[in-house]
């Protein structure tokens, strides 16, 4: 990759329900896979490499993310954005691009991420609302969910609120803000009477951490959340993982 001397940073948005996550997978529709095909077509070659600011899971959408591309030759990529977007078909959109230093490291430059999870417990929930909202049955009151969300704020070991995989040993993450509120985002004629949003801002997140936090604010008592945070390595039953359909990477803060 060192031979590719030019680096560019794109801001990106995409609708995750159409994809099996960010990373390329053989025989599966993914965000990275579609970007790769479109860039090969528009640029006329395959001598490039991508790095994404977030490897989102299957079904997870992104309102504001970034992707870095490395090229061997300098290119006027800003002029190509309309052509890229035309071929991306509307489910992925490149919003802007700027040239960055070849030594700029996108992964290390992400300082903060904001996720929003949209849901409703409406008894008349319409299936047409399901692409962007999750229906949740028998959840806590709004007041209880607000209290539960606040318990996650601060630096904690989140081993009991993530999917443990591989050889990971560091489960400490810092949550800067977490709250639940009513919202009219994605309002259509098929929207439920009340839609809620869980917003969480942090410096980094573990695998399935946000979706497990969502389940906890829905169904746990404050005491159970506190016990798991205080004793993360105890033999806890796994926290259920909320559906991906309501989760959006809302904002990514990058230091360029």
C-alpha cells in the first residue's frame, strides 16, 4: 500500500438493511463490496485500497461515516462524486471528499462516535415502519429507560454488555452521554404514535455493545445493570442483542 502515494477521505452515508455489513464477503452484498465494484468501474482500474471508519454489522445504517482510499496516481475525485453516486444507486452516497496526508490513519483518527437506535412499543406498529424502526414489546417506561441509560455513562468494563469473541482482553470503554427520548425522525404515514430514540456517544464500542445496551434499557432493572457493570467477569446469562434494523451510526468525529 506504500506504493499508493495519494490518500483521500470521503464522507459516506448508507442504508444498512440492503447489506450484510461493511466488510466484503464472498457472495454477499456488503457496503465495501459495492464501493469496490463502483470504484473499479468509474476509475477504470482496481489499483486502490479502502479503509472504513467503522465496520458496521449486517443491517446497521450509517448517516455520517468516513472511508479512506489510497491511489497510486493523483485523481480529481470531487468531480467524480456524481458519477460514483449514480452507480451506487441511492443506497450508498458519497457526500464529500478531500485529499489527506498519505500518513493519515483513519482508524486512529476517529475520536468519537454517536449511535442512535430507533424503536417503538406501539401495539399498532406497521410493518412498513420496520426498515428504520424496531418494534419492542413489554419494555420499561420512558422514565425507567432514561434512568437505565444514564447508568452507562462513564468509563466501565463492558464485558457483560458485548459479544465476547477472539482474543480480546480489553473491555473498558468510555460512554460520554447516553439518553432516551421521543422523536419524530423517519416520520411517515406508517409511523407509530410514539417513536423513541436511544442515543449513545462514546470514544469506541465493542462488538454488539450498543444493541445489548438497548436490550438492557428496555428490560433490565437499574440494579441488574449496576451489578453487571461492577462485576463484568461473573458468569452472567448473555444480554439479548436487539435487532440491527433500528441502529444508525449517526455521527463520526474524525480529527484530520
